[in-house]
C-alpha cells in the first residue's frame, strides 16, 4: 500500500561548454557556447499497479553568451553582454489520472499530452560602476529580456546599488532592482491555454545592510530586505494558491509539476531582517558564527486571499562554535533551530478524503525544529600529507523533529512524519 504513494523519478543529464576569452587594452571579452540536456522519467502507480501518473520529458537547450568588461577611466567600469538561449529539444509525454487532477469543484480532469516544441529567448544588459569617492561606490544598470515563446514578450529590469565606507570598520550598503523569471517550460503544456495566459513573473527587491568590524577577527552584519512579487503563476483549479517552487512526493494528494491551468495574476511579498556574527580563528583558539533571521512571506492567488508562502519561516537560527587548541585537535558544536514550515491539511472525509484541503491552504505549521550536532577531529601528518579522523554526532539530543503529515490510504488518516533521531558517524579524510 505504501508503494502506491511513492513517486519514482529518474534523471539523466549532461552539459558541455566552450569558452573563448580575449584581453583588450582596457578590458576583456568572454564568449561561451554551451549546451544542457536533461531527460526526466517519472512514474507513480496505485496499489494494483495501475498508472496514476507517468511522465517522460526531455529538455535540451543551447546557449551563446558574450560579456565585455571595460575600464573607462576615472574610476568607471562598464560591463555589457548578451545571451541567446535556444531550447531545441523540448518534448513532453505525460499522463495524469482524473482523480489526481481535479478542478476547483472536485470534478476529475484527466490529462494526456504528447507534444514537442522549441523556445528562443534573449537577455542583454549594461551596467556601470563608479568609484565616486575613495569610500563611495555607485552602480547602476539595465537588463532587457525577450521571450520568443511567450508571445514575444519584452521586459526591462533596472537595478542600482551604493556602498559607502563610513569608517575603516563600518560599511553601509543599499541595493534595489527588478528581476524577471520565465515560467518553466513544462508549465506551458499543463493546459491548452497556458502558453497564452502565462507571462514572465517579477520580483522588485530592496536590500539594505551595515557591516562592522570589531577588531581583526570579529564581524557583525545586519541586513533588512523587502520583496514584492507580481505576475506570479496562479492555479486555476486551486484559486487559493500560487505555484510555489516545491517538489512532490505523492501526486495523489495534489497536481504535480504545474500540469494544470495557470494564469499570471498571482501576487506576493516577502520581508525580513537578518543578523550575522562571525568570529574567526586568531590569537584565541575559539571560533564561531551565529545567524538569526526574522521573515514573513505571503502570496495571493485567484481568490485574492493572502496566505503564507510555502517556505514562510518566521524565525530561523544557526550557530557554530569551535575550539582548536592545537594543530591536532578540533571540537565543534552546531545548533540549528527554526519555526515550523506551513502545510495544507488533508480532507478527512468524503470522496476527496486524502487530498489536500485548499480551503485551509498553508493553514497549519509543523512543530518547531531544533537539532544540535557535535564533531571531533584528530589530525595526523602522514607522508607529508594530512589524515583526519573524525567522529560526528548529528541530532545529539535525539529530538524527534516532525515534517508535514502524510496520508495513510489504508487507515484513511494522516500520519505524522518523524525525522531521524541521533545519527552517529565516523570516518577518515585524506588530504593530498
């Protein structure tokens, strides 16, 4: 029974590239010709081995990129470039059962598609960086993107940044810009109208930060940011949701990989702050670093309701402290903590039992995550090379961290997923 919930993917990939570089009197030209090719084969069957989902996809893309960097004098550096991408081998053969692809009213909408197409796009940019004063650096630029496979859409993306060294130990920075991203190719075949409804989606971003050095081995950095998303792919069959970048473990609970009607009307926002402290090895045998971030992510689908993003984690912390008393021994402790991730609960009763309840989209959270890891290293000198023996204890407190529940089709109820407890390991590293 559990095997019917396993999505079995395989992937083959190759990439190749050739780079030519030419030095100029006051600059450099770099040209790169490349190709990537990937084949995805994915399958899931029910307990009677009848196919629920099968997909065989091939994506091959060629690229030609040229970048030019010039020193224009008086502290001015100019960068410009262009890249053409031609997806010459896009083939999609997918079958999805109706009960795994239902519309907003719960009606089955089976999918069977076998198609191939090509796609051409171009991105060009120019950017200038000016060392205005010895301690002030200003940068600004503009990028233009053309998407031939999206009705010849053209998008402009301005960007700018400034960095000011207020003192020998304090630096202030501010950057902002607009960024565009094309929808994934497979999204275009999830419904007959997707190719006409989908457009590039954008993020407007503003980031400010301050960095201060406290002595020769201690650095403190504080950063705040805000992002605004628009033209995001919204899900027609799931009007509460947008198509978040996340994987699938079981296609019987939700429609996989964007194989559904989509339209570019979703919006969203993300904002937060982060503190980072780093202590390097110096006169003291102690070192470490600590980061803590506060953030919120929200998105709006077709129904206009604001919901949590799939990766909305209000609090995230990481800390490492290490002790190296001599060249032979090293001890380290790492601590990780985070607020629980949002998840959508299951429908518990009726014909749709076992599917995600999008009326409560991302309405629940997993429990708080915490883990502490301990590691000890012993270094040996062997034939003028370094041999390192180590003992590593992950999740040394043996805490039972949980992830989003999984539907149990036999008992017809959600089961809690619990992570691995204490995980010890020993090993040898030989550096040469």
